[in-house]
C-alpha cells in the first residue's frame, strides 16, 4: 500500500512544479513541430515520438487542452495561441460526434478550458468568442446525452462498444452534460420532447456508482471494497445488469487501475459541482441522495487505490495482473517500471492523484479530518510522479510522463529493446492529466482561484 508521507506540504512541491512546467512547455513545442496531424490524433509515444493508434479519436482534446493548461499555469502566450487556434480548426467534429463516450475528455478540455479562462479574466473578454465556446459546450453535452441506454433503474451513456456497455471511464464525460445543463441547455428529441441533461447526468452517475464500483457486499466472489470493473454489461431488451467485463484490464473480476482512477477523479470533481447547488435544487431523487452515493463511491475507490498501489503511489496496470506475484512483496516497495513481468501505468497515477486531492480537500472543507488522509496520499503520488524516473527529462522525448500504458492485453504498447514489458513511453491522457493536477495544486499553493471544470460563469 502507499506509504503516505504525513509531513509533506503542498508548498514542498513548488520547485518540482516549476521544473515540471518548464519541461512541459518544451514537450508541447516539440509535438507541435514534429507531429503530422493528417495521421490522426496523437495517442502515445513509440521510441519517444508521438504516434497515433486508431480506436476512437479521444485524445485530440488532450493535445490542445495541454497547450491551454500550459498558458494557464505559466502565461505563455504561444501556448494559448496554439490551443486556441487548434480548437477552432480541429475540434468541431468532436462536438457533433455521436459515436463515442468521450465528450468530457475532448470538448471540456478545450472549449471548456477556454471559456473558464475567459470567465476567470485570464484571457481578454470577447462576447462573440464567449458565445462560440458556450455553443460548443451546449451541443457537446446534448450530443453526449443522446448516446443513451435505458435500464430498470434509469439509464447510462453507453460506450463505443454498443448500447449494452457501461464504461467506468465515462464518469468523467458526465462533465459535458453538467456544463451544458449549467448553461441552460437540454436535449430535444422526437416530438420536441425536452430531456433534462441534469437528470441524465444523475442517472449515469448512479448507474456507475451502483454497478462499476464494488462495496464488499457480496455481489460476486471478487467483490472487494472499492474495486472497479472497467465495463458493465447489460441486457438491452429487459434492462438488467448481467456481468462485469474489461476491455483494457486483465479481467472483469480484477481492477484495471486507470479505470479505477477515472472513477476516483470523476466522482470527486463532480461532487464539488453538486455541492454548490442549493439544498432545494430540482435534482432527481434530491441533492443529498446523489451526493451520498457519489461520496461513498469516491471514498471506496480512493481507499482501494491506496491499499492496492505500491509504496510510492504508482500502480501497476491491473491489480490482478497474472505475473505480479513474481515481483515478490511488490505493494510494500516502490513500483518498478523496468521489471520483467508487469508494466506500471503512470497515467493512472496522474488521474488518481487529482481524485485523492479533490476528495481530501472536499472532506476537509466539510470538517471531516479523514480528508487529510486522502490529501496526503495525493501529495505522495505527485512527489513521485513529478520526479525521475517518471518525469521525462530527455529533450528529444516528446512525452512528459514516462511509463504509461494504453492497451496491454492487445499488445499495443511499445516494448523497448532488451525489455520484456512496455516502459519508457508516454500517452496523451497521462500528460494532460499530469498538467491538470499540477495546475490544480499550483493554484492552491499560490492561493489563486480554485481550479474546477465548472467555473465558467
């Protein structure tokens, strides 16, 4: 389990953050200079150079969103121009993309960040530019909500696998529905039926909390406190849940750690949005019911991460990976990205750290001293992640955070010469989320505006 550093303070990471942003800027420039966008979105590095990997186009928003975050953190105007220009020229197809569950990744990371910066006064106010971002976010949330499967207890946004498939990842795409709703929008369907985006957001969060997250309540033999299933399968004819499954993890009965991290981060940040609503807000089931459900899901997933991650806070790609036992007492020592048996996934650490910090901060603000446990765990993860061997210091390598994996079961990840497992490479979502959590922490250290996806009006 993570050996949580109880004495580390946020300010202790300030030097690491300064170095992080210096390196981050050079990586963004390198990709802009070298990458050929006609090949599709950059996904992960091979031999240090970003390349594409067709599955869905879910990473382009992370590329341009990274430039926007770089400007936010450093004031570098070239990064702002990069993110702004490419959002306008390349991101429109993602707004109307009906075939994916990734709107909260692509569009909130670009249009959402730009609208947030304008609202915070970090870019000049322009009414037409503002309305352009608002329209993009309104449509994105409605299009995402249209990808809908009805089940007995409500419904969910189904994955690109089809209407039977609930992905745990999609908890973070609920942000697209929340922003669209916040901006006064709704989904208009057959017969001019007005469908509430808030209602669909609540139903998806509820389905994810109930089915994708386990609570040691005897659902199956592998029902452990806080573990997650990457995919949940439903019978679309009668709306019944059938079984857990996994696309990128080892099995449906083990925990793919990046899926776990998505749940940690998604529930924690969306808790913050619901918390700001008035107590009598018109929320299906009531505000307290959905908040209690999300808080429980956030806590148990963070607990599972802490308990099932090596001492330094960097997880292996799946907690049930079949050769982990060959690493000996691997949970009580630092992760080894260069071992011969199972890869680590630094991208999961970048995502999970934000979930730990946000949950910790949320609980602390509620007077719950247990929040310090999660907050310190998040700082512990970042203290490792923002240093060697994870921070990429090679000026020729285009990646920012090393030792990420994409799809280990499919064998997509690059295995360098002399190694038996993937290592030494980066991915676009890992780099983006490292920047996002770095910005989050930097703003807290500098006593700046609290960073939230919904600070747009």
